[in-house]
């Protein structure tokens, strides 16, 4: 298939990989950009992959308060040096992440942070629901498990920050935004933690108990 120059350019911008590597990745994945990014990362060819193991001991704590004053966010984003922490591009990234968290309400940074007892309970519920579904009667176990895995992945995509689609660009996941920023800025970048505050949330939770 023909790979366009624009798709190669976009992949280079997102990963920092060389032109020929980007073209090969797109050919291998039939032009699928997300799969091409994953292909490059697995091969260790993307700038983000090469920098992924480097320590991020500097950074910045960013904040965002929604215009109605009822939602606020604090987020800690780490990088390698204090010089980059003060960089305009890095500060813009921190601000964008805080705004995204305010809008999308993730519950954790990554799938690794999701409580395993919660995931186990969700799998249990999903299995019970499928057993009650007449359409699932007689289906092989591997089909049932694949459906359950799909439901769990949906939870990750909706609730884990890195899996969410960036509110300012829904074609890009937050993990891809970070990879692009790593390539542009030239240092490893990671989200350490965040806190999202909603006015009256604690009072409402206490009233329901």
C-alpha cells in the first residue's frame, strides 16, 4: 500500500523516530498510526522508548481551576532536569494535563495503578452478566474471556489517565501526548500523581453513607 508523506511526518512528530523507520512501521501496520507507534516503541526506535528508563527527579506541580470555581486539579509532572521543568513547552504540557484531568476525571495515572480487587470484582460482575445473557449460552470459554477482557480494557480506557483520549485532540491518547512531548522536549517525562477536587463532593459522599 502507498504511505503518504503526511502520515510519515505525523509519525515522526509523535515518536521522534527516523523517516525510514517511520515508513517501515506504517508499511508493517498497513498505515495504522496507533499500531505504528506501538511497533516503533517495541523495536526501541522511538525517542520516547529510548528515554523511558531515564530518571525523572525534577518537574513541576501544575494547577487548574475551572471557570465556575467548582472543580480544581493539582498534577505532578516529572522530567529529568530543572532546566526543562522551566521550559515553556513543558509548562504548557503540565497545564494541558491539569485541564484534561479536570474535564475527564480519571481515577488513576495508569492501568498499573488500578486496584486489583476492583478489577477482580468487575470481572466477576461481567462474567455473571454474560451467564445471564441467552445469546452467550454455549459460547466457548475463550470467547467469554475475550469479551470480559474487552470490558476491562474499556474501564482502563475510560478511567486511567494515560489511556484516555486527550480532550484537546481526541485522536491522540494522553500516553501519545507524552511520547510526542518527550520527542519534542528531549527528556523523559512522566506523570507522578494528581488530585482532582470537586466542590461539595465529600459532603455528598458522607450524606450517602
